[in-house]
């Protein structure tokens, strides 16, 4: 039987009974997944720990990533594959640290911020987190709405946006059945995304990639040409900015506590080890999905400046193209396969739906962690979705379907601003001997984590003026 989980206001797990239990992360799901004995087969142990990183990984392949990956592949073929790999590697470092914080301290990142940082930081941190979650949810609303509109053309985009206000409530009702069912549902959605792109790239002859060219572009990029091309640098910043999601750092530290963790030293080390493996595998899968989106765009769109549809309409490919809708509309004419566009829209819909589920859980974590407020998940979902859906309804009502890219740009600006506010406390806490004890970051993790944080922050700041200028198009007609 698992040892009782008692927490101190700071410091690693302890069995000292002098302090009362602290509030739990995701209380309804906390400690609900049993773990096998430490002597069980490693595969059985891994399967018991596997799941939290998979839920987090959907944030790394949400509709916001699709737009940047499609633009990169269409504009530069495989030349930015290494950026997708670098962004994924930095994401792995940050999520490993997040999982480690949750396992060792028994607290999620939001709770640690509440307990360790000055009291005046609670409201600014909480509001910035909520804004980032709403911005991310905005991209998910648009992705799901575009997918519905593409799958069912008779549904106008504005109506599809309204439908997304209710879709996730049905999915969240599954939360009462436990974490394992949520993880299974997310696995099915991720498998749908991966399966669609597997067919798109390796089954349809026109999109069969050159694996040697892909490998060369990934491991041996031409950095000189990259640095000389300012447009390519901005696309790369967009890829990195759309990859590491701040709310995922809060969420992962809470999700690992859904396992019935024990507090003895051997069990803590085991939990750290298997959660690290789970993170590497899940985010490597997310990298493959993002790489597949880029490769599909490279094979289908690179070298083309327009395509004529069967109805006589002409879609022009340029820097400001609405790549999510353009990709769907042009896949079938360019590939000559009727199901190509359908597979793309189905994968997009699965991406939006899986991201909305994890976004709701992240909102619950930051609300409970920073402010110690508890409300029903359904009500929590309605609030977040309304914050995201109102600007989408206003813009689409006034400007039609052409504002999708502008809203996505706006969401990325918000995420870029909030990201350092999550990364810096995470690195500070996990490097603290007082909080983490012997499990604080070693030299490699410390260097890799801070290097990732500084690089991501620098690139976000470098690209922020251009992103803000693009986001102004939400309010001003260009």
C-alpha cells in the first residue's frame, strides 16, 4: 500500500507528521493510478507510469504548430527540420524538469510559485497563466472550427466556432471515470493524427520524401545560409515559439501526481526515471508529427506559388497565406487522391480536440495552485472557452474567414510573453537543494535547462516586434 503523502510548505517529500496535509493537485485524479511493486518487470512499471507526458505532448502538436510547420515546409522545404528537432529537444528538457518537480516535492509548479515566491506575485502570475491558456485555447478553437468547416462545408466557419463552445464539455464528462480513460482517449486522438500523416506521406506516391535529404537537413543544417535569410529566421522563431507551451510546465508537474507515488528514496528515484523515459518517448512522437507536417508541406507546396481548384478558384501561396485552410483545399488537386484532404482535416480535428482537454486540466491546475480556488471542471471549461471564443466570433463576424492567421499570430504573442514567467521559476525550484534535496538538477540538466530557457526567451524577444506588428492586423485591416 502507498505511504501517506504529507507535504511541508517547502522541501522534498517527508514522512514527518508535524505538518498537516497540503491541498492536492487535480484532487479528483490525485493518486488514483496504482503502481506495481518495484520488483515488477520494467515494461509493466513503464506502462503504469506512462500517460502524463502523452497528455502534455498534445500541446506540442496543436493547431498553432501546424501553421508554422506548414509555412516552413512550403517556403524552405526541409531546411528548417533541424529547428523542429531543436525545439522538441528543448521542450524535452523543460518537461523532464517539470515532472521531476512534481515527483520530488509533491507540489505542482503553480503551488510552488504560491508557496516560494513573494505574495504579491500571485495575481500577476495567475492572470498571465490564464491569459496564456486562453490564447492557446484560441488556437485550438480555430483549429477545431476549421476542421469542422472543412469536413462539413455546409457548416459556416462562424457556426463551427460556436459548436466548439460545447464539444469539450462532452469529453470532460469522462473525467469522472478516471485518469486512465482520459489518457486512453488522448492516445486514440494522437494515433489518429499520426495515422493520417503516415498515410499522407508514405502511402500517397506524390508525397514520398527523400529520407537522406531529410536526415541531412536535420543533423547538418546550413547555418550560414539560415542566418543570412531574415525571413527564414522569423519562421524558425515561430516554430520555437509555438512549441514550448507555458501551461504544459504547470500541467506536467500535476499530472505525474495522478500516480500513487510513494515517498521512500528508492520509489522517488524510480518515479523520476520512468517519468523521464515517458517524457522522451512522448515528445519524440510529437517531434515526428511536427516533422511530418513540415515534410508534407515541403513535398506538396514547395516551389509552387499558386494552385487552381476544380471550381476555377486560384489559391496564392505567399508569406501571409492561410496555410491550414490552403493545405486542405489544395491537397486533393495536387495529389490527385480524394481522401488526402479528408485525412488532413480529420487529423486537424483530432489535434484541436486533444489540446482542449489538456488545456482545461492546465487551467484547473493554475487556478487551484496559485489562488487555491476550486470550481467544477465543466464551469472552468466554460469560462476559458468563452474568453477564447469571443474574439474569434468578433473577428470572423467582421472580417470573414481571412482573420484566422491574424488570430493565431495574436495567440503566439501572448504565449511568448508568458513563457519566461513559467520557465525561470521552474529552473530555480528544481535547482534548489532546499526544495529538491539530492534530486536537484545535476550539471547537465542545469546547463541544458538554462540554455534552453535563455535561447527561447531571446528568440521570443527578437521576434516579438514582428509578431506584434502582425497581431495588430486583428484590430486593423491591412
